[in-house]
C-alpha cells in the first residue's frame, strides 16, 4: 500500500467551476524553455518539481483521498500530475482557446481537465478507472462543458462517439478538435496509432508521454537504429514536435522515468503506405510480402525497373548502399504526385552532405519510394488509390534513379522546399552510417554489386577461424565476406568507412590464442579482377617447371602424404615439401607438373581451395639434391631451414608488414585473385623480396612469395637451430 502524504491545506486557488469557465490566456512558455525541435536534439526545457498553484500537489492528494483511492494503480499508469504549471503548458502547447473542443484521455483527478476548462474549452474525457471517472464527475458536476465517458481509450471508437459531440459543440460548423492528455505511459503507442490518422477530426494532439517515447516519436530524421515503422507512421500522419521534458518529480506517485510533452500537428494524410508490410519478414522476398498490394509479377516488374533482383528481400536491400532513408522519409511524408508531363527532379537530403536526386520517369509512378529500413528505400509496387483514377499504372514504366553527390561548395539546403530538417552532422554507429552516393557510381542499378576493396588481416593464428574474424570485424560494420587464408584473411566490408574504422581499431591489436598482433590494412591491389571461374588459369608470367608451388592448404592438418595423394594422379612425384603454409610438389616430368597444375589449381584439399603455380625454379636446377630417396629425410630439414632462413614467405622483418597486393610491379605482388581462395599468386619475376623475415610472421604476404620462389633452393635445406619436430606432421 502506498502511503499518501497527509493532507495539507487546500490549494490556494480552487479549480474553476465548469459551469463558468474562465478564459485565461495560455501561459507563455516557461522562461527556461528553448524552442523545441523536430529533430533528435533533446530540448533543454525541464519543468521543475511541483510548484503550481491550481490543482497542484495538495488538491491531487485531496482528490485521491476523497474517493478513498489511496493506491494509484500502476497498471493504469496512474501517475498524477502534481504541478499545475505543467498542465497549463500542456494546454498552451495545444493552443487551446475559448470554444475549442478537446478530447482528454485519462482525466484522473481532473487537474488537466480543470486547466482545459479554465482555458475555455469543452472537454470530452475518456477515463478507464471508474473511480476516477466518478471523481471527475463529482468534481465538475454536470455541465455542458464536460462529458466524461468511462471507457478504455484503446477500445473506444473515438470517431463514432466523439464526432457527434464535436458536431454539437461546434454548432455543426466544420471545426477541428484537439487532443490534450497526460497519458498513462503504457498506452502511448496505441493512442498515437489511434489518433494520428484522425487528421480529419483533430488538428493537434498534445500528449505527455514518457520522455524516451516522446523523443523517439519526435525524431523525424532516421539516422538512428531506433528508426522504426512507427516513425514512418508518425511522420506520415503528423509533424511531431518535442516540446519539453517533465521531470518525474512532478508526478505522484513518482515514476521511474521522466516524462515529456510532445505535440503532433496532424496532417490529414491519405492512405498509409504499406511500410509495415515491407518491414515485416526481413528475409521474405518483397514480391511475396507485398502480395496483398499487387501481384508478384507487378512487384517483380517494379523491382526490375530499378535494377533490383526480383527476389530481393528487405534484408537484401539492407545490404545495398546508396539511397538514404531520408529520401524515403520525405517521400512518405510528402508523397510525390507525378503528373503526366511534369518530370520530377527532386533534391532530397541524404545524411550529412550526401544528396540524392531522383528523376522518376514522368507520369508513371505515384509514390515511387518507400522506406523499409532506416537505411533503405526501395520502390515498391503498390497502387495508391489516390492515383487509381488516372491511367498511370505505377508499375509499367521504367523508373530511373540517379544519385549524385552534391558538390562540396553547394551548401545543403536541409531539405529546403520539402521542409526536411537540415541534417545534422553526427557520427553514426558504423552500420548506420550512410555511404556516399559517390561510392555507387551510376546509381542504384550498380549498387547491387558494389566493388569492394578487401581489408587485409594478417598475422593470424593458422587455425584462426573465419567466424572469429567475421565477428571481430563486424563490430565495425557489416562484413560481406571473409576469405580465409593460411595465417591471413581478406575481409570484405560493406561500407568502406567501416572498413577504415576496423583498420584503425584493429591494426596491431593482440588477437587469437597466442595473442598475435594483427596486421590490418587495406589491400593494396584491387582483388576484384579475377573470379573463381578464372582461377584455374595458369599464371602467364611463369615458365613451366617440374615443381609446383602450392598455397592455401590447411597448414595445420595437411601432411606431406595428403599432398602426395592429391597430386600423384597426374604423374610421378619426385618430391613434396611442406613449409609452414606453402609447399612444393616436384614431378619427374614437366608435362606431369603442367597437368597437375591444371588439375589442381583451385581444387579443394581438405576443405581448402588451394592455389597452385609453377615454382620459379626446379629444385634440381638449384642443385639441392632432392630426390625421391631423400624425401623422408628432407621434410624436416626443409622446414627447419625455412624457419631459419626464410621464416615466412610473406615477409621478413617487416612485422607482418603490409600486404602489397601489387603495388604495381615493384614488389612482386601476388594477385590473390578474386575470392582469394583460388587466386594464384602473381609472383612477378624480379620482384624484390622484403628483407628481414621474422620467424613466424605472416603479416605481409605478397612480396615474399618471390623470395620463396627464388629460394626453392638447396639453401633451404640446411638444418637450422629450430627443432624440426615442431613442424613435423607425419
Ligand atoms: C497519468 S494519469 C493522468 C491523470 C491526470 N490526467 C493527471 O494529469 O493527473 C493517467 C490516467 O489515465 C487513466 N487511464 C489509464 N489507462 C486508460 C485507458 N486505457 N483509457 C482511458 N484512461 C486510462 C488512468 O486511470 C489515469 O487516470
């Protein structure tokens, strides 16, 4: 049982008599108020604790006690307003004046009701709690100025009950009513959904809600992950404005959260677009999820028109870069009526300094864009009844988009003519940072297959898992894919800026079981040139040799005999050597090596797609003395020697230095090929190796392939200090 504070003297100013409502000019905004914004900023206005004179603390408590209702019901959100000033500000926010008809939800003790009556309004109050309904009835008596209905607002048919009342009170003249309410927090969203579409009845709705909720509703920009279908809804039907915050100390009992006053200027909008349908089922293909609007073939046609795959789903669309959500918001808020002969060229805000221009084909599409996700817009094939009268099928014609970035010297107009607020420069969480349209040359059509530059992630443990790398990078943004190599990986991130951030944050951090310092940087060559399909091609800059150079097998689990088994079908092998994460397979005949290369490059060995190339030189050219009969002996020394002399094919000394995927020729850059997994290193001859290998580092792959190839020489076999056992796998 909540103990109510003991009663104190009655309020200094009694509530106005409903029979003789006095008209008072609405109070000015509180002196500490700053103009409210429609955007995310949190207005500084905070109404301080109870200090009101009318219907303040004392009268509220007295009212409650008078009905024996000592325990406000939490389930009904009964947090009563103790501060009459807040009530007055609510009334002022709605601009209530003499003769207005106001719907009040949950009058409770009637403190706000009193303020409304005081302003000269006629009040239609809906109260769920019968005790409170009785209390308000008792308090104001029967009067023409007030009608109280004991009902649950969420189940109440406002239109059918309220409209006759409005008609009567406005003497059958067309007049808009207003809504003013200190709402129970738990029904806020329901009430908003109920009232906002009633722009034909109400001109403004002013609600005291939970602060967080008010902020969320008022946030017209969609640069936050919080942007939801409800925001689209709110913006479609109204212009929300966060008015001021109301501290929790103003309520009895005190809630755990602060409140805030928000006003919705209703727009009397048309039919609500099927945003929700598109939000639903992120993996569901749009042609299915929007089927209730039009046929799949129509949807497919519309998607195809804008260069999207007919099978695309919201999830897929999320992965597209480009058109920004602001576009969709604007469109949702201001449907674009495209007239037959007037081409539309809209300048709309994309986040920050990015801009988009939309040039739909004239006269074809009624509402071409809809939002399905904060970062997404797409053109949905739905028929807007508003345009149904015309012969403009929204689906038949091609819709063209072009996206351009505004030139830096052009100052953004902040949505100017569309009334969209100037975008604020704010650092967004990686996933929600927009891409610059410049990164999608040619517009949406090409967005679907953006060319990505991978991030090189080197010095991984050999047994590092793809999922680990993916998890690591996905902290900074969406990871498209990870091409796992032995000891390094290529990470393709959706957004280049996320990749930048990942590089910034991850380079040289300790990672993995052994706490290796990662080397994370941009690959220095576009790896997108080759495709898997091409990977079987032989490198054209190496001459055929009897020895094949093999990489990208599993260096932990692959044994010499596994390689032998994999390669011996092509001819007689004279030698196989594994060195950490690469190997040499030597055939007796060069033709067999060629056959093997063709047959094995890009083949799968123990779940890894291996790359095979000719070695620069055959072992016997270097008089290394390899021979079948020495094979058993040779394995270990090889590896020892490798450790000692040429610890990594990727670079000695450069602490897993930067991957040099082909800084031109200068470094003999391996072209890992598209997908990496089969790309054949492009160890260009003459590439200069990097000096100073450092034992087990693998941070700088490319340059030293050359070295390795050159060093497939007897020198490798010299036993060094390392224990061969460490590398022995057989
Ligand atoms: C936060 S109190 C506000 C009371 C009063 N207007 C004030 O300012 O002190 C919410 C009021 O709404 C009533 N209420 C709660 N749920 C309701 C519903 N679904 N329909 C109508 N009234 C409801 C409660 O009984 C309570 O009186």
